[in-house]
C-alpha cells in the first residue's frame, strides 16, 4: 500500500532534457551584451591576479627599474594578454554552448569585441603608436579566442 503512494508522487526533473516550446528565444544582441560583461568581469579578475603575481615575481627575482625591455614584456605584457585570451575564451565557450539557436560564433566574437573596446578605451594612455598597438593586440586576441572557443563549443553541442 505504501509503495503505491510513493510511486504516484510526481517527481520533477532537476535538469531539463529538452527545451520546452514555450521558452523565450533570446535575440542575438542580448548574447553579445552577456558575452561582453562576462569577458570584462573575468578579465578584471584575472588581471588582478596577474598584477599580484607580477609584483611577487619582480620582488623574488629583484627586477626593478633597471630591468631590460624584453624581460618587462615577458613579466608584464604576456600574462595580461593570456588573461584576456582566457577570459574571452571562457565567454565564447559559454555563448557557444548555451546560446541555443540564436547565439553562435558571431555573438561570441561581438561580445569579445565590445569588451575589448571598452577595456582599451578605459586605459587609453600613452603615445599614439602605443595606443594603436595595444588596441590591435587586444582586439585580435579577444576576438580570436572567443571565436575559436565558441566554434569548438558549437561543434560539441551539435
């Protein structure tokens, strides 16, 4: 008797196995904004970690103002570029994986592009050549990372 009562209870699934037909479909521009915000937040968090590690490495190896330019590039620029690539890749993967039919590579690259432009213009200092080089590197790295990650996620999704 007790077994019949237990079996008659309705159990709700924890995860949806298939999307319901009444779920709203998000337009692509919402995924671009989501990707830009996700990229910026991850980029700021990873850059904070990189700055902390840079300070620790510079103190450990006694690198200061007399450090040659090539070492400064290795210890300062490369980790920040990797932090940007990782954050854009993370954002692109999430958009490609969970974007559904309306979000794909274009939305992931668009979100990374918006985040890169916001990040570059927030720190728009230096000479014009430095600004141009920084802008091109940030745009290239972010869009390439997000696009490749979204493409890989879309292939796994299908």
